[in-house]
C-alpha cells in the first residue's frame, strides 16, 4: 500500500487510540488483544507501516503515545481523547475543558495550554527513551515526525518544542489533526519560526481546532453571532480573548466535500475559522449536534480520513 506522509501520520494517530487506559509501557502492537479495537482501526494500524512493533509510552492511565519506525523515519503519535457525544451538553462541556488560561514553562517560549503541558511533561521522558532506542539500532540518523489527533494534536506542537529544548531532539516535521490551539501568540510565533513546515488539518464543522479561539476570531464571532449564541459560549469567548491564543503551522482545510486544500495566508485561515464558527452555531441552534460531533472523528468513514487518505486505507 502506498500512501503519503499525512495519511500515514493520521493512521498513526488512530493507532494510538488502540492503547487501552490500563496498557503497560513496552514494545508491542497495541491493537492486538484489545476487544474495543475495530477491524478498521487494525487497517489503519497496518497502513502506518511500522517496520517492527512500536514502543508504547503511557502515564497514569490517561496519557499515551506510540513511537515506532517506518521507512519514513520515526513517528511519534500522541493519543487524543474521545470525541464529544452527540448532544449540546457534551459539546459545551468539551469547550469548557479546552478553554483554559495558558501558563508559562521554563523550557518553552510564551505560554501554553496547561492541560496539554502536563500531558507533555508526563510522556516526554518515555518518548525520549523510545526515540533513542530506535536511533541506536539504526544504521544512521532517522527523521522524526510528531503527530496527534484531538488532544494529541494540541499536544503535538508543545511536545515538538519540548523535545528540542529539553533533550536536543529536533523533529523533522510536525503534522497534526483536529488539534486545539496550543498556546499564546509568543509561543506560536516562536514555534512557527523554528518549525515552519508544520501542517495542521482542520475538518469542516469540527469545533475542537477552533478552540481556544483567537482574539480576532472572537471579535468576528461576536459581531456575526452575538445575538444568537448561548450565554455559556459567550462567557467562554469573553474569557479567552485576554489569553491571546493563536495557532501554529499552515492550515490544511478539509471542506464540506472532504477535499483538502492548503491555506497559505493567516487571513484566509481566519476567514475559514470564522465561517466554521458560524456554521457550527447554526447546527447547534437547530439541534443538529451529530454532524458537529462526527466532524471530529479520525476513524474510517469520517472527514479526516476521507479528506486525507481518500479510499487508499479504508476502501470506498
């Protein structure tokens, strides 16, 4: 099977969901022996093309990562969280969980999301060890790719910067999917300077990569939708404006037809984000929660897989 790097990394993200909450650290296929793993998830794991069983890194039954070697190099895939349920309360709770004031860390520029930072610091030592073991067994230095979906996507830029600053391990590229914004403008500007080839994938109607919202987008949302937004969302947006969150990398936007397109300019990305907020608001107000929840999935049959991999992994 021949697939491009972005598709391979998205499949690695889904493979990370094979890691069960009580899974041990070690070197093994996390999809084997887990009764909750579907046939499609096994297809996605196989599509990654690990040359041998990857290393599984876990912490406190909450955080997990898969670190393995392919013909491309070393893939570090950070596990995300489950998608929101198909109801308004679940979606609003997810928004509230993500809307946290950023905090500083001596090893990072600017400020970053405190929950993602904690996850990164818990997993980083084990990921460092796994990378070093793979590099030591290789005949030469290997490229390193950091990826993640959902919470894993929010962690990916922070992990990329942390590995470089703390351990001197510089990733070749970070490509992530459905990731929330990782930190404030100072962090994101510094990250973009250091890792200018980063790609972030965003699917139509997916609310997670729109959070925490940037000040410019918040102003646009309040202008367009202020009169119809639920008060809970208004309060979250007001809090977030002063936190000065921003985004990293170049947007790869998967539209309603599930066609991906690169958005080179920040203005173009801002307009798309504001339009998605408007579309999501309309869906929530009309009770169409399922489309908003489904837009976040990385599984076969949903927007991220269709837009990134087409039919090459999951079939038609």
